[in-house]
């Protein structure tokens, strides 16, 4: 291990300049992401710390934002009702496979499928946010100006009742702040709405509204002469038509209480005939929120962007067409409904998701930036079209950076090596020396680097296929030598880079969605193989617990000798067996995790006396026994022993190498004649 850095380092010091320019699966910068509060914003404007909607219908924190130039092709996935999505081929989407062509599915079980594998007719899942929060009032916080002696005081709070919610709908649709007044403008033909708005203002705010008939413009203004109320409403509901929004407390209400809000919105900016209902806005955030409000009522609208044209800004039409959806809106508006058999069939939904048929998936040329997010806990986020996933590699990458920061290692004294596979690019995004090697050869190159410069901290990275399959021979040799570096294996049971064939760790009889048949070979046991090979530190971690994984990796780096960290990892694209939900035990009756920490059960794999053969045998036997447990799976340190390293043995033979490693010696002035003579 290298010496500590001279100054306090943080995780940012171990992120390379390329780090924020890399993402495994990406979308275009204008792709709108649904936030926890049901607003939306372009992915290029999402920041670390923001809360976005996950595929589970709950809010989660963004931990990474990534982008890079993509001069290649994209998949244009067109989704019925919710528009289209431009996405890279490897990005997993939450999709239900179509059971029979031109037939509606009888069951819906979403799975993560790469965009390139999605077919027309499949369904893209969009989460329903169904939980509601009861909020009874909103405070009217304002500071009265010192010289203001005329303004009528406002109540301390506004009750969130049907009157206020309908008034809020009117204001979002028709309202704005003008100088010192709150104004709502209705058409001359909307006199009932004008009278209702005037009445509601009195009930809700205890202020008096006045009306101005602008016959020359065909409109009637409802005005409230209160600069304080005008400022508060502009803050709550947005200033300017393009910025209109529903505030979070109203978006979080139970669906039954949101009906009056929808009624006010639709009466203000919507219309209907006997075939469809139509709502229009130039605010993309409001369009997304109205979609969410309708879904919560059980209706699935069609969202149609309307391009900018002369005299008109870009707008968004929200329409309900099927009899089910139309009747829901008409019920809210208290208008006549129609027979359910009329019109187009509705989109299918259950309590958790709306399932939107994919109309087309074609490949289009593209040259520009693409973006991605890493999201805590669920590793997924929702676009306005549906749910997308990230890869577990991000958790391991973050864990490595956290471990380096925890140990305060000088980045100039760290070298990271990788093999071929999904983990292969990791060295590119760590601020340290890096080397991307050949398939199955990472351990040989890392060994050479460590022996050439024993002052350097060396990390080797690879996948389970790279290390336990193609590189299995080198895996054994590395453990036998006990060279002082840590080997971190991304273990997801598949060859993820080559379309998901079974890796050596997949158990016999298992079949992932990318395999035509079940595996006919037994899966290897990495922990048992490492013990047999001679590794002196052996541990297992889980990629979606980055803090725990970072602590394990830090211990592996600090250990003197060959260290293995086998990191269990989900592969949302190709492995539909060992998913995040599977590890969480979501399918078990008791809903318990399928993982447990060895230390929580008092297990101690460290050998206290390296000269005690019986203790070594006992510790190895206990570690192997634990490694075969699969319900639940142990994570943590299985085995640890302090033994002389390969470097120690080399130094014993060639003492000069300890102070002057090979990399610091001048090979050009060395007399090689004796060596050549010996080889004759």
C-alpha cells in the first residue's frame, strides 16, 4: 500500500476528468425526467442531490450525473399516448413482453430489457403514484410594508378545501400577476366561471374581487387588488404561462381531494365534445402534472406536443379519448358520460403501473451529447415516456472511490487495471494511473506492475467471466504467489458485454432471459476457489450497498497480500433472476433480505496465529462452509491471514529492490552479457 497523501482528500479527488463524461446507457439532453414532486425537467438540468421518481413510484436521490459526446446512432422508441424517447441501444427499459401479437396481455410482469431488444407491441411501464398526504392548509406568509396602511390583511393560512382547490385550478389556467393585482382572465362567454371565481376569492381569502368587462377583447378580468396575494399566488403556481405548475402540497393530496383541482384546471383551459376531452398548456411541467393527476384518477391521457408556429408558442395538448378515460373526466366536470363501448380501447393499468404499447423502435443517426443519472436505492428513474434503469457498475465505481478517499491514498501512487467486460472502463474514470488490459489477463498485468513498482498501490478489476472463466488459471497463480494487491470482481452471473451468456458463477439449472436453455454446468464457488488458491484476504460485498462495499474494499487494500473482493452485482439488462428485488427478498412471504453480514452473526474469519495449522484449517473450513450458503447469502470478510507476500520473498533474495524498485533502475546501462552467456 502506498503512503498516505499529505492533504485531506475527498471522493472528488478520485474522480477523473472523464468521469462525468461517461455513462453506460443514455438519453438525449432534452429528455424530461419526472421529479419526486411530479414536475419534470430536462435531464441536462438535473443535479446531484435532486429527488427524482424511481420505477417503484417513490422519490430517490440523484447521486451521479453523467454525459458524453455520442457520434453514433440512437433508438427512437415511440410509445402510445406518452410520445417518444431517444435512447442508446444498451440502456435498460422497464418493459412487459407482448404475449401474443395483436392481443392484449392477460398478465403484466415488467422486466429490464435493453432498448435494442425492445419490440413493437411490447409495453413500457410507467409507475403510478397512488399514495396521498393529507395537508389541511397552506400558510400565507408575507411581511406587510411599513408605510402600507390601506391593504386589507390576509388570513394566516388558507384551508385546502374544495373551494380553494377549484380556485387554484382557475388561477393556474387563467391567472397572472399584473402590477399590484392578482388577475384571472376569462372569455366573455364564461360568465358562470367569472361569478364562481369572484365568490371563491371571497370565501378563500376574505378579500373582495372586482370584474372588468373588456368587450373589445371578448374577455372579462377578475381582479383582486392585493400585491401580497398576487406575489404569493405567483410563487405557489408560477409566474408566466410557460412556468405554471401545481405546488407540491396539492400534488401530494389523496386522489379523491384532487378532483376539484382538476375541475378548475379543465374549466379554465380545457374543453370537451361528445368524443374527447382536451386540455392545453404551454407549460411542460403543468402538462406532466395534469397527466399525473389524471392517472391518479384512473385515466390515461394522450400527450401531444404542438410545435411552435407563427403567433403561437410550443404547446402541449392533454387529451382523453377512450370511453373509460372520457367518462372519468366528465364525472369530474359533472357532465354527461357516454357508452363504454364507444371510441378507442383504454390503456391497461394496475395499482402500480400504466402499460403503454410500444408502436415503433427504429434506429436513427445522432451526433451530440447524451446523459444519464445514477439514483440511490433503486438505480432507476422515470422519463415522461416510462421507467429506465442504470447499471450496478456505478455502485462499485463509487465504492472504489470512497475506499481510496477513506484511506487517503495519493492518486499518483495508485494504479488501477481492468480486463474486458462491463467493468473494463472503470480505470478511465478513477483519478489514478490506469491500464485496460486483455480478456482474462488483468491479473498477470497487475502482477507485473506491482513487482515493477512496489511503492505503488495496485487494484485489479474484472468481471466473473473475465476472472473465473477466461482468466481462471491466472486467478489460481495470483493467489498462490500472494502478490500484494486487491482484486475486485464484478459478479453478475452473466457475460454482460456479449449479450448475457451464462458466466462460470451461474448455478446449474438456471436460465436468464438471454439464454435459450438452462445452464447444464455447475456454477463455481469463488470463495472456495480463492481459499484453495492461497488468497490471504477473501471477502464478498453487494454493489447496491456502496458504503459497506467501500469499507470491504478499503480493508482489502490495506491487507498485505493477495486480496479478493467478490462483489455481487445486478445486471438489469440480461440477468432477470438475481435482481435488486430478488436480493431484497421482495418475493418472499416475510419480505426479508437474501443477504446477511457475517459480522452480525459473530463470524470472525481472521487467523490469529499464522503458525497454527489447526487454526488455519478451521478458519478455512468455516469460510468454505459459509460460502455455500445461498438462502440467505453471507457478505463480509470470509478469511484473512497475515503471511509473507511474494514481494517479501523477492526482497529476501534481492534486497536492493526494496529501496529501489525495478521502475527506478536504469536498465539501459546494465551489462547483459552474463545473462546472454548463461542462455547459450
